[in-house]
C-alpha cells in the first residue's frame, strides 16, 4: 500500500482557514526568489507545481492566496500521520513528511481486506487530522505508487496482481519511475510513447538509448519490482538553505544567514533526537554554479553554535569569491541517534552553555507555539 496526503501543506493550513476551500492557494514565501512548497488542486489546474519559482506561479495564478509555511506544524502533523500508519502495521517505510509505503500482508486477518484497511486509514486521517489521503494498493511498491498517483485527490485504487500488466500497459511512458522529460523525449524519438511500447521493445535497444536505466524500465513495464517495504528509514542528513532576494558579496550577510540556518538545522536535529559528525556548506553563485565543502567534527553534535562555527570556517576557507552569491546552505551528515553518540568532555564550562540555551528555547517554543528564541544578532533592526 502507498498512502500519500493530498496537497499536504495546503490541507494542513485549510484546517484553520476553511473559507479558502475550493480556492487557489499556494504555500510559500511570496517575496524574493522563493519557490512553491505546495499548491491546492485549483492552483495546480492552472499549471502551478511544487518547486516552481513563486514569481512564475503568481503569473499563472495572480489571484492565488499565498500562505507562509509553518514547518514545525507540518512536522507535527506528519508525525501524527505516521502514527496512524503504525497502528495498522509495524512495516512502514516513510518516504517523506506526507507519504509512506505500508506492508499490510500481516494485517489482513485482523483488519479485513486491503480495501477495508485502505478505507479505515482514509477515514481516520480525515476524522483525526482533518486532511485527506489517497491510497494505492497493489502487489508491489512501484505499482502501489502508480495507483495512488492515478486516484488523486482523495481516492483509493486497488490494482489486483493478476491485472497488473494489463493495467500498466494502458498508461503513458511517463507513469514509470525514471521517465522524466528528457527520458520521455529520448523514447519518443524511438517511437515509444506508452508503457506497452516499452514492454514491447527489446532490452538491448532500451539500454543502447538509455544506458542501465533501459533494463530497469523494461522490468517495471512488466510490473517487476521485488523490493520489500523497509521500515525505519533513517535520514542520512538534515539541512536547510536560503536563496537571497538579491545576489550578494556581503560577508556579514552571509555569516548572519549561516547563523540562522545553523539554528534551524540544530532544532530539527534535536527534534528528531539525532546528532551528526559532519557539517557541509553549500554555496550557489550568480551563474548557478554550485560548490560544496564539508568538515568532520571531533564529536557528534546537535548544537547550532558548533554547526555555525564549522560552516563559517568552511566559508572562509573558500577564499576570495569571484562572483556574487545567490544561495547558501548548511547540512549535517553522518547522523546517529542522540543516545548512541559518544559524549565529548571538556574542562571549559562554557562549552555546553550554548546548547543548553538552545534546548531551553526548544522547550519555550514547544509550550508557547509562536515563541521564537534565538541569537540577538538575528533580530531585524527597527526603522
């Protein structure tokens, strides 16, 4: 089973703004060069898509209502969604904040048929969380994903194992994993437009045109996907990045932004009860060229102060910049559970004070919601 929330961020926002139901709604920051994080299906009908530049989206939907994102709220609702899934089966593979694969083979005797289980999940998510979900059910992960995509929004589709190939062969080639715009163009030049066309093409011809991808597409076109649902998907890294409204050379602005991003990453690490040993810096220049640098710390950390110190060091190590900077990002890698991380001892009592202050800030924000506790340097100066 593949379960996917419908326009997740928008759906969460509409719970407290029901007057926007049925209207064009976009979640994202309207200013600068930000991108669309989520769009209602009314906005999608006008061509708006996730990751589209906000300026492009607003040209397509000039009357759309733009809502600033609340990432902490979305993570909270995501946790509740996954708890619903885990009450159905222990075998849950979370793919992102709003979708997961579920192996329900061990739940059939207890909870009923696949369609009954899917209906139960959709009913609970609607009743308990106030949002909707689409459910695809099939004999393999790939086909279940296809099913959930084809029944959106707020639908459910069961593709029986015996009818898998028959169903797949009615779909366009783009329905297969790995067939994006460029691959679709390559296939079109060969006269291949549907999944049935791919299935009828020799593997050798597909490999000649697409390389190793050709063999995997041929297997998928026949419904062959032996991957099991793998529970407890561990995040490999946690990061955040920011695109500046205007490209900049200003070191003060760059380091200030690194401080803000370091606090955002550290808060997410602590929320997930993780820490990491490697800090990575990402810099994108005005010509869209991108460089990344990383540094492995002496001990695992979830402290913004440590992350910031490492990221600023990486920025200085880049030396003179020949171009304006468009984007900076901070990422922590080599993650491990906080309780498994070795403790770094120090004789300097100040070493733990920054993290202690950050933890107190987490507790205040958790209790009072909108409270923002952070470095004074990040306060915006008054006029």
